[in-house]
């Protein structure tokens, strides 16, 4: 089966992870810009990070037959530093025409602070001005519901933003309705120890339906990994869902969402 990991931080992963993904049927990945595991000291660090995302990872991925695309932004965690954030935001427009850039992301909130909200609004404006798709990070901390709600309000109050071109990621049982009732796509991030497990992920797919949901591993610097996506696929199949149903969720949903950007090359395998 062909699958897509729509949210994975390949810069933090080993080449063995690419080999694993290739063996597991992953044909494409999308990598949002995020925290590096430490706070960066200058905009120059972000410039080099963007070069890593756009020029280095696609080559690493290609060796395993995997298409690699990216999203650019300053992440919510480092957005607390408004001055640095604005310097980073200035770096982005000239890179938006790069053939591997799908849009602005992952932007959002971490602790729902005033500074984070300011920079979030400025990056939503950036996306609107340059007609970019948006990938959203919602808080992993206690205030996930509040943060998701603030994010949805800001997006839906901006008439330039088309909800079907926005994916609200890291949804859980208590936030997925917020994302979908406004017409946004929802992302489910599957982790081994914290947050949504493969079993809970499949429960959510069965409870809320599989339309406009993208399941991902978000593999990063913490305890996580690309196998969380395949474990969720296995759990989905184990419960009796067909290979076609699995293809719709684990390949065609992300292919349809990303396909709204003309640079994306992988077509859905089944008719809607
Ligand atoms: Zn992420």
C-alpha cells in the first residue's frame, strides 16, 4: 500500500527512518518548520534551517523513493520573541516560489500568550497576502481546547482565508469538532507515550468519520517515530476496514489536501 506522512520532522530523524518509511510504503512526506529542540539565537539560524528543509531533506528522501515537501514559518514556541519572529518572517516571501514549499506552517499557539497570538496573526496575514495554504500547530499543553478555539476564531474572522486550504493539526477527541465545524481539515498526530495512541487515533476515525482528516506521526526529537503512522494503519485494518478505506485515509486524504497546491505531485489513488 502507498501511504503519505503529512507531518514529520525529518531533520530530526536518522537515515534508518527513511529506509523504514520506504519499506512501509511511504511515498511522500510533508515537513512543517518547527522548533529545533532548542531556541535559536538569530534569524540566520532560521535561514540555514530553511535551506536544510528545502535543499537537503528532499535529496535525502529521494534516495528512498520518497517525495519531500516543506512548510515555512517561525514556530509558536519561538514566536514568544516578537523581534526575532519578525526578522524570520521577512526571510520567507522570497522562498515561497521554491518548488518544495507548500505553504505557511506549522504556525499556531504553544502557551496561548499575547506574543504568540500577535505573531500568529502576522503569519496568517503573510499566508493571505501570498495566497498560501496553512498548516496549524495546536498546543500540546493543558490549554489545547482554548488555544484551538482562539486559532479557529482568528482564521474564520479573516475573510481572505479559505477553510479548506487550512489543516488544524494535533487534534484530539475534544478539539476535532472545533476544526471541522468551520470547514478546516483536521490532523491527528499519533505518539507512542503521550497524546493520541494508534488505538485512540482509530477510535477518532471511527467516531468522527474519515473525511478531511490527515493522520501523521509528527516524528520529532522526542519519543516518536514514523512507525506510529504504520501502527495506526495496522490497527485500522485489524478492525476490519478494507485496503481501499485505508488508502483513502492514509494516502488520498493528504494527497487531496496538499493537491490544492499545484507543486504537489502525488495524485489520489481512488475516486472520492
Ligand atoms: Zn510538528
